[in-house]
């Protein structure tokens, strides 16, 4: 099993003045420790899981750019980009730029988004769920068209492009991998149709979600085994290493269930230490 991490909380020692240094240190430590992926939550307000809107939240792609500059090997991903935040062509251009500047390490994590209060508070359109799913499918089609060099006009229900042109092209081939966040039938159907990876929660219905994905892959003519199965949940390990063995056991359980990559949400005032401890105590045990 591969192990990744997500920066989802930003209440760190030193406050805003130290955030740039802390992000750089997390990136360097994680890259050296063998983490496969570093992700950043894509929000403009902090979520209720981490104290709500009054808590700090760094913008996703700016933070990923800093991480890219301080890493050499790990993949870089929004976990996951809300389709309502950006025009699809701009999103494709942003991910392409991250891919080029990182030497081909960008992943497009994308989903329908969920925080209506955040969108309303910041003046961002947040259509109903069914419309966001339709927008998501068109956004995926636009990203693939731009990455494949297809400059024909795109005339969809929600987006229209006169000339989908993006230069330079990504270094990742055939394109940056697409990871879709969510475990419902609609999302998993999009995974089977367009995705290279799914991102789900490791709840009691995990096996049912993976069985459904296999069924949908059969319907779409996709190879189920070619799709990376990722899941995301908090990695609760203390700075002294307490909880590491329990986390390792959980990762082995998820691997046996069919998960390829576990992405841990790191928290606490000293995330560099937590990332280091998890890397030292957990990654060798699950990848060795």
C-alpha cells in the first residue's frame, strides 16, 4: 500500500508568519520519508471538522506550488477541487502548470463540492447537486480535450469554449491522472467513464462501493484493476508515536479490502513532527 497525506488544518505553531516555512518543511519531510502523495483541501473557508470558517485555510493550488518547489518525487493533488470554483479550462491550465513545474507529478483531484455556506459567503455560484454533477462531467470532458490537443469548439449545456487550446502540454502522459472524490453511484460512474482513481471514505460500506465500481467499470468497458483505489481519513498518531501500530493495522485492513493508497489528514499544531513520526513508524511497515 502507498501512503499519502492531506493538509486540511492550518492552526500551526507560529501562525501565519510561519506558514510558508511550515508548508516547506512538511513537503520536504514527507518527500524524504516516502509518502507517495501530498494533497491540499480545496476550500476558501475552513470546514466544520477543523473549527469552521473562523479558522485559517490556505488556497489549494498556491500551496501545492510551494510544495512542488520543496519536493522531488511525491505526487501533488487537490483533494479535491470543487467543480464550482473554477472554469474548467482554467482548472486544466492550472493543473497543467503544476504538472510542468513539478516535473510531471500533478494529479487532478476533483468533485462536486459540498459547502454551500462557503460559496454563498464568498460570492461563488453553487448550483443544485444535479447541476454540479452535470458540470463535473463537462469539466472532465473539457480537461481531457485540452490535454489531448483537441481544439474543436466545445458546446455543452454549462460550458462553451470556442477554441480549447493549452500550451505547454502536460509532462504526464497521456494526461495528469484524474481522481474523483466521492463514493456514490453518480461519482463512481464518472470514475469508470473518465477516472484514473477514486477517492472514498473507509466506512463500513467500503466493500459495497468497490463492488459497485467494479460493476460500473464492466458497463463502461474499463479495467477495474487499472483504477487506483484511494481513501482518506484522519491519521491519529501522537508525537511520541502512540497510535502508530493501530494505524498500521488499519492500513493493512484497507489494503486487504482493495485500497491501493491511503491519504491521511494530518492535524495538530506541529504537523511536521506528526508527518515525520508517521513516516518513520508507519510507512516502512505498510510498504515493506
